[in-house]
C-alpha cells in the first residue's frame, strides 16, 4: 500500500514539474517572440522567422493590435518550422503572406486557417504527420509551390480535385505505391515534380500528358518501365529515375533532347547511345561488362 502511495505521489510530483517546465518554456518563447517581432518590425522586414524554438504555442494574438497592423499587412514570409505545433491560432488567417513554412512540426491535418490566406504562393508542410489533403486546398487561387515531404501518405491524397495553379510539387519520402491515371488532370500546369523515396510500382500511361513538365524526379522507387509518350513533353529537360527496376528504355526517350537523364542502378542491359545530352547510367547490368 505504501509503495502504491509513493508511486502516485511521484507521478503527481512529476506532473507538476512537467507543467512548471512547460509554463516556463512558453513564457520563454513569448519573450523570444516579442524580441524577434520588435526587431523585425523596427527593421521594416517583410519576413518573420520563428523557427527552431520547439514550442507548441504560438503567442501571436497579443501582437495583432492596432500599432502592429502595418507590419502584419506587409509581412510576406512567415517561417514557423522546427517547433512542436499541432495547430495554428485563428489570427493566422488574417495574414497576407505569400510563403508559409510549417515543416518539422506535429500537424496531423492541414490547419484550416491556411485556406483563408488567399495570397499564399508557397506552402511547406514537410516532416509532419499528414495522411490526407482537404479539397479546400484547391481553393487557394495563387498556390504554385507545395512541399509534402516526409509525411504519412500511403495513398495519393488529392482525390479528384484540381490544382490549376500548382507548378512545383514534392512528395519525397512517403510511402505512396501508385500514381492515379487522373494525375495529369489534377495538375495540368505542373513543371517540377519530386516523387523520390516512395514505393511507386508504375507510372500511368497518360502521365506524359503533363505537357508543361520540365524536371521529374522518381529516384528510389519500384518502377519497372517508363511508359511511351514522353515525346509529348516538349519542355522536359531533366528526368531522374535512378534506383528502380527498369530493364529497357523507350526509343523516343533516347532520341529526346534532354539536359540530364539519370538511369543509374536499374536493370538495363544495353547502354543507351545519347551523345546529345548527359546520361548517368552507373550500376546497371550492361551486357558488355
């Protein structure tokens, strides 16, 4: 009985210590926030960097008052990365930033305040715990860059929505196994695509309907072949598809004018002759080796 009482007492003591530490940490971050805010406001900067404070509280409310409204109105870049945030304060939706970075936090869902920031062009959500993308994201009229690296995506999360304005997209370091046939319809104006370090087993046959593509990265997947139709991508300059299961290349790819083709560490047996552009082809099974 005494041992049990000692255990309960110890847990209560530890809880009080933890709450006290959290309170001190929050107060410290509020102090840092005020210092950083006042400094950047004085320098009339258009960016606010509050990254790397390991805080789960964003003390922004008390700074959104009359005398500071000019600063917030002119703010264009806000970096809240490397904290412990799992939500954002409602006041965030009043901002008119063009770039918002909230990577390396603890978000399990895209914060709804983001959907109200109609000026947003670049959004960084890397290194969180996301597994879904709400349709409301497609309502951001100017969003052109979206980074979703290292989250919990096991399936392609966009459904049937359209992201007409998006030109840059990163899905690196997830566990996505397939790309839907509707991919080119969802991102009709995509130019830069990063799908490295997933579990993709195939590229859909109509993938090359993305006629604005310039750079494509498919490193470290399980792709067995490159579909025909790549000649439709007149603007394509870089194709990196190393560390996959590819056995041969389509002739139209070999004839295409690229800046870089990386097919290293696949299962290709015949070395491609592409004198007009640079080819990385180390680690294949060329028959004359």
